């Protein structure tokens, strides 16, 4: 009699463990699709944007400066502000491009 009760309790414990594993897999899946994947996609788009910069593009820096690209080098970009004022910034400081 005691043996059959213990066997039934153990079987119920295995089933609860399976549900717990499924729950954790679901939580990890939700984190991946709602947090990690969009962040990776945005980083890929930003890398593509920085790689495709060329002279004459209108850009906005992370500081909010609107300017036209004067020259593009390996790690820096020279921006032309108003009336010949030039400013050299890191490529990573470019936030987005602006359509004229």
C-alpha cells in the first residue's frame, strides 16, 4: 500500500517538472523574440548605415547636430555645418540620415 502511494507521488512530480521546464523554455523564447532579436536587428541596421555613408549625405548626430558629410574616413567623418564650418566626429556618433 505504501509503495503504491509513493509511486503515484513520484509520477506526479515528474509531470510537474516537465511543465516547469516548458515554462522556462517559453520565458526564454519570449525574451529572445521581444528583446534580443530586435536589438540585434537594430544593431545590424546601424552598422549598415555607418558603412554606407558617403559625401553629401545629410545626417543627424547623437547630439542632435544636423549637417552634411564633407569627408568619410575609416573611423571618423567630417561634417560641414553652416557657411564652411567643419566638425570631425566618430562614425559611431552618426545617429541617422535625413532625406532632403
